[in-house]
């Protein structure tokens, strides 16, 4: 027998084996720490997606020139846009309207103030640039009334802007994530000019409508029921033909109404402005914009779509991403759809809008913009935006305009 086979390992071998075990343990600990960190980040991302949050500042007020009625803002892709916009701030004013760009340099943009700011008034530096423009229905100077629409979560506030002449054509306006029905005020004059009554609605967890049990967004999967309740209200008020117009996440809600509403006999078309057509495309894009590692984004989407993760995502229920995928469900669509989307939206990529138009060219008209950015198409090119909607509605036979030559 070879005694060397049973010889005790020498000191160097023992040291090597010990070092190897230590290295393996350290690698395991480090790997576990990385996995834990990735998971924690993914959960924070997932919660951010579904949790309603106050409007966050996205620019700074550098200076206000009261005599000249101008405001200078930090330069961003939004603040440098041509057109009319709004600015949320604090101080003497909570919201001001902005006009054209007067001058700019590498770091700042000076715009005309369309809301008067007095010499003694102060605006806080932190501000949020907005496409709303109109902040209150009173600013439209047309008749309207406030209503409460009953839904499964409770009464949802709404505004009704009646057409000048009685009509059975209504448009139900659905705002986007993190905003309120005021977002859609820009569209009211367009529809009113065409003889269409406008109904601007709220939905669960938007800060105006009641809170659901979870208090979080379902990204359209449940919010559509509140919009459907609004369609029921419109029917009781005389509507026989209903258009649903959705802005951003409101587009996802509108698509769910199209696919799931029991009021199919009333629906005659959708208008989608900068819409979310497939949430996975949007979340993947936003993850890249935030420079998140792909595994973090994928894990966040997976957690949101899983029942087991709802206690930590606080979503209440799993988000049904397949059901919310408008492109995958394109064959189920039955009504004409007009999509308006900027190819450099900057928040909701137009990829899925193009995909939906390609999947259903018989139903979908896609009008693409450039430069305009997210939900700011009206602000950037009001004439084209208005003309596109007007011509589409006329082709669908949905206008109630006075006949030419009538008094």
C-alpha cells in the first residue's frame, strides 16, 4: 500500500483549503448582498409606479422680472419648448401661465408671463412645468356644472360642459397618472365648437375621487370601472354616442373601457393623447432613462405582476400586464381610434402606439408629432392638434355643427 495516499496534508494545503472556504463564503455573502440590494431597489421602483404622489418639481425659477412680466427658468427639454404652458409653484401664486420663449442660453430660458405677477409677489424656486395651461374650468368662460358620479368606490367628481345645442354626442375625458381632470380642459373648446358635450371625470386614487382599499393605481385595470360609471351617467343624461378620450395613463384606461365596458352600444370611438398602450414598454423605457440595470426593471415589473409580491409592492392586486397590452389585444378592438403621439415624447415612448396602428390599420389612425413632448401636443401646435381631431370626428360623422348658412 502506498503510504503517501494517507499522509496528512501539509500546512500549505490546509492554508489553501481554508482560504478557499473563506473566499467561497465571502462570494456567497457578497452575492446575497447584491441580490438583496437589487430586490430592494426593484421593490422601491414597483411601489413608485403604483403609488399616487404629489407633483414633483422638475425645474427651477431662476428669476422673475415683474416690470417686464417675464420668468427665467432652468433650461430643460420641456421648458425650452415653443408654445403656451403652465407652471406649478408655491409662494404668492400656486400656478402661472407661460407664453413664448423670449430668450435662452445654455442653462436657462426666459418666457413671457401670461399670469400677472406683482412687484411684491414671490414665487418659490422649485417649480413643475406643465402642459395643462388651464387650471380651472372658470378660465374657459363657458357654461359648466359640477357633478358627482357614483362608482363602486364612491362618488367621483366630474365637470360637464354642455354643447351649445342639445346633442346626443358626448366625449368622456380621462386624465393621466399623477394629474387630475383639469389636464383635459384644453380639449373642451375643440369639442364644444363641434357641438359635442364634454364630461371630464375623476377616478379612484387620483386625489379627487375616493380612495380604493389599497390606495394605489392599478394602471387602468380597475380605474376603467369609474370611467364606465361616467358613461352610464352620460347615457342617463341623454348621450347615445360616446367618445372616450384618454391622456397618458388615461389612454390605458380608455383602452380598457373599449375592451371591457358593458356600454359597447354607446361607444363610437377613442381619442388617445400620448397614450400608454403597453405598460411594459413604458416601464422598460423609464428604467433606461433612470439608468436602472435591466434586472432591476425586470424584477420590478415581475413583482407588480405577481400576487405573491403585492404585500411588498402594496399594489393591492397583481397588475395584469397582459390584459393591459393594447397591441397584443388589438384583434379585440371594434371602434375607430385616433392616436396623437410625439415620437420624442420623453416619458411614454410612441413605440406601442406605432405597434397598435400597424396591428389595426383598419381602425387606428396615428398622427405623430416631433419635439412636442409628453401630453404637450396642444401646447406645441394647437392648430394642428385641433385640426387633426376635428377632421377625424367629421369623418366619423360625430360632429353636431350648425349647417353652413344657418343662422
